[in-house]
C-alpha cells in the first residue's frame, strides 16, 4: 500500500483499524478460492480467481461465510442478523459473476427449480447478488456443517430452542432428513464419502471435552465412538478415504493432542473403539486437516501461540514441510480434488495473507499479501515470549509487545522508550483472551498494535485455564478453581517491575471471558489496577447463566458451575459481589444483540458505577452481537477506549 507516511498516534490507530481482514472458506478444483474480507466494513464473500482477480460476491448487512457446492457454481452462504448468531443458510448462484455466457436467459436456476431472483424474507434486505433462502427460520440457529454435490448437512436447535439436531437437506428436492435428535450441543459434523454415515462432535459433560458419535443415514442408529464422560478433547474430525475410520486431533489418554486414526470396532461402544496414533509430540499440541479423498493430511505443530505446517501421508509419514513465509496462526482449507490447499496466515507482523499450497511439494504461492497492506510509517511491534512465576509455583505463558515510535518503517522488539507517547512510558495494559477454554495466540492484532503505538507496553498472558499448553493447564480454572485464574492477574502485575514498568500504572483489557477477567481484577484486586476496558464481559456469573441463550446454558455451566449446585461458588466468583471495592474507571463496550453475554451484564455494571460516582463510559452498538464485527463500530469504540486509558495512565 502506498500512502503518505503516518506521523501521529491517532493516524496510526486509524490506519490499523482500516487494515483489511481476510478469511478462507473453500477451494474448487479449478483453483478458485472462496474467501472473505471486510473491505466493505464487515466480513463478506469474495472469490479469488486463479489469476488473482477478486470478485466481491455479497454485500449483506452482517458478516457471512460460505462453501462451494461441489461440481456447480453455487455457494451455500451462512449469515445472521446483526450478530445475533441465529445463522441462516441461503444459496448464491455465481453464474452471473462469470459473465453473460454463463447465465440463463431467464436467470440462474437452482437445483430445486426456484429462480435465484426469488424474494428474500422481510428480515433480510433483497440481495442484488440473488441470495435464495435455503434453510431459514429467524428464531433459531442453522449452522452449516458439510456440503456435497447433492446435499447440505446442518446443525439446528429449531426443535426446542435448546438441543441441536443433525439434519440433511437435499438440494434437488428440498426434503430434509433428521439423522440425529438425541440432544446436546453439537459443534461439528462430517459426512462419509458414501453419505451413509455422519460423524458428530458434541460437547460432553466435562469441561473442554467432546464426544464423537456416528449417525447412520436411516436416522435411527447412533454409535458412540468415545465415552460421554471422558476428559478429552476431540476435534477436526474427518473420514478416511475408504470410510472405514476417522482421523482427528485428540488428547485421548494423553496430555497433548496427537493426530489419531479411530476405528469404531465391532462392539459398537467406546470400549471397542480402536485408537492408532499417526503423529504425536511430547511437549505440544498437534492439529490436523485431512484431504477430501483421504490421501494426505496437513499437520500443524502448535507451540507458544504459533503453528508450523507439514503435509503427511495417511499413515502419518512425513511428506513435506509447507513453505510459508513465517510461523503464525494458519487456517487450512483443502481443494475438492485434494491437489492443493489454501492457507490463511496471520502472524504478529502480517495482518493476514492467503497462500495456495501444492499438496505434493509444499510449495506456496501468495495470492493475497497482507504485509503489503501495512502503510508507510506504521511501526509493528513483535512480541517476546516469557514465563511469569506465580506464588504457587506455576509459570504463566505471556507475550510482551513493547511500545513503538511513529514514523518508523520496521518492526521492533526493542525495550527503549518510544519517540512518542512519552507520557505513557512505563505504563502497561494486560490484554486477556476470551474463552476461557481458548488461548492468546500470536496473530496480527490491530488492537494490540494500536495500544503499542499509543506508547503502552502490552502483556498478553495465557492464564491458567487457557488452551494450547496441555490438558493440565486448561483444566486449572474449572468450576471451583475459577479464582485461581483471577489470581494469575496479580502475579502478572507483580512481575511488571522486572520489565521496567510501573505497577501503579497498569490497566486490564479483555473481551468476553477476558471482559469478565477485567471486571474480576478491578473488583477483587482494587489496589492493583488503574483502569479497565471491558468488552462483552460478564459482571455476574449468576445472572450471566440465568440470561444467556438457552442453548448455551448447559455448555457454560460445565465450565463455570451449575446454577443449582454451585450457586455459592458462582456468587463468590462474580465481580459484582465485590463492587464496593471497585475504584478503577471502566470503559464498557457491548453489542445489543449479544446471544452469549446479554447486554444486561454491561448495563448492571454501568448502573452500579454510576451509583457510586466512579468514572465510566458505556457504549452499546445496536447492530452488533458478541463483539464488534463492523469496522465503523470498531473505529468508534477502540480509539475512544485507548484515549480513555491514555488519560488515566499518562504521567
């Protein structure tokens, strides 16, 4: 990107928030990539042709994603309304984008003979691209799980608003068949090549644990492949080429996830399941994405927030490394013919690039170069990796981003005082991730870079309970251990002088569970934190569980505790219980349509702050859900929040 050099902090923050974010959803046999970017203000579908030509396909009011229908020029589009996460499915015919020769004189026709110009429901504006409703009911979720040439598999809670069913929609006839309605929160499904079986991933009764079920095409038979009460996380499930077994990443009977092949066995129960390890590591988690035909798999080695990729044979034998520019946070999507795969890669210094990789050699061709989007004068801070000691002998993984000067053109990990933001020299912000069963990785973060550009040192910890560091670490905050995770914030604050930072001028910033941690830190540790920025955080675990969407309640209770049996623990772990101790000013951000953490969580903390006369600001966005998906809203909220912190932390 060519532009005039940036010379001021506000200009840099604005430029960071204007950087285009990319995503990759599918690749067809011709090498076309179904991608997404937020150039228009929210994540919309974009097709990248083999010659690099980009065509925007959607312009919906909310973000969307999609998948190609194999063998056609149709796309299944998944979209919601204003961030409410009640996902709907529509069909988009790409023939009009391919030129007049590809279009029928009467307009494109879909498999069920409905014209692509059919009117959309009133809840969505008529789309000029010809979106045709496929599975629509605005009161419920319909999550896209699998697409074949003839059918779409989706997960929906439309039966009772709570439990999810697995449904197959026939594209030719429009008929639907329910293959599983046994209850629970289904998170993924993969159909076998012969379409006679579907592997279902369902949240189990243990924190950060899943169960794998196999449903038959008759809708009556379901075989449990793993035990419902096992403390194990199984993910990225796919069928082998012969449909004889499943390949997945799993920490079954181990500390770190390995790539395994799982055969149902003859017993038809978890006890008869046969486990075969294909690729493993002693000290870090592995990830896997199997090719559609089962002839190759991309294996990711995940360590300290970055992942390196390699291609392996189906038996686990190493074929080749993937030649990407740097280690980062990759998303892998195979082409339908298994000849290549696309990788969306974001690193600490790359806002997001798209590469097309040859599966035989690992050679990568850059299709979108995110680094070229960084404007002149925008100095990128690269993190250093640390372990922070705690009083009980644990070590908290933590990334540290130092402040950066304006007008520079290179990246930095320096510890010198920047040429701007001198008033903030020695001040810091801890950015706490959401989840809690997630992790702070090392992608490019406009928010972290903006905080560093303002002159703040940014610490990004993986407090106990974070994923990415083994089964033991992710389990250290479950239910009655919740406040042990909050105590890690105090250990991080005590470590600030080791970095030459002023512990009296440190703030907390976090979203979702990270927002809860902001509120917990400022209420339970009032002497430690000078300010906080709470984004869609929970102020009370009790009211959060009472008011969250019904389909989410049981899933969250397994992590935080049950309303019926653990109410006292939930009260003790709720920031609002300690409100009389709060002194730190707070900047609170929330989406009006949040289905996970209701707006009432923000409203009750803001009301309590107002009653006590504590400085605060509450910004509510009517077209947002759980976080800020719209660029206009991010540009309204985040610069104001950074200015809020700068005023308080500046010396």
